[in-house]
C-alpha cells in the first residue's frame, strides 16, 4: 500500500517537472519570436499594402465616425488616414496578444509547480516588464522603428489580460470537471 502511494506521488512529481520544463521551453521560444519581430524594419511589418488590396475587394456599407488621437509624436485619424489608423490598431493589438501569451506561459508554468498565485502573478508581470523593456531597446536599432515606454505599458496591459484569461479559463474548466458525473471507473 505504501509503495503504491509513493509511486503515484513520484509520478505526479515527474509529470510536474516535465510540464514545467516544457513551459520553460515554450517561454524561451516565445521570447525569441518576440525579439525576432523587434529586429524587423517597419517596412517588413507593414500591413498597409494588404489593407489597400483588401479594402478594394470588400465594399464597406457603413460610415465610421472620425476617431482621432495622439500616440507619442504621431496623430491618428480614422477619416483622414484610415490605413495608418488600422495599422496602428493592428500593431497595438499584436502587442497585447504577444505579451498576453507570454504572461500566460509564465503564469501557467509557475502555477503548474503549485506556486502561490500572487507570486505567479508578480513573476509573470515582471517577466513581461523585462522582456518588453528589452524589446523596446532592441527596436531602437531597427530601421524606421521607434521605441516607446508607452508600448511597455501596452505590453503590461496585455500581460494582465493574459493572466486574467488563463485564470478565468482554468476556473471554468475546474467547474466543468466538478459538475461532470462520476464514471464507472471512478466508483
């Protein structure tokens, strides 16, 4: 009896260790993806030619209101420069998404090791802050790219969203598992 219980404990420990190592590998791969995108010039990442082609094929049957705002030294206007506006929204959404995924990977990897929730949140946001800061530093050396502390704030917001999404999905999955009736093998 004793050996069976310790065997299960050992299996859980091995599974958690491998899971954590896989999470670390995914985190490193994701950071490399982030930094490789930072080294690309703005021309390499330009989506405006695609937007022009797409807008010619699709007839938009409604009028959008004129939304205007300033971000750093640039002014954006939906009516006056719609392609610049759309590209800006796309780029900031990409920042949110990329750093949400990074935070989810870090948070999930640490939670897999059963580390306290607040420690996981602080660690995930710290990693996001460090990687985002390095990312903005790298962008200084990329052609036609600008670095901005505001982007680090957008990245942190993405990290917060990623943690919230992970925690929400995890909570939903746990509720579904609790409501599921016991199978024949569980009895």
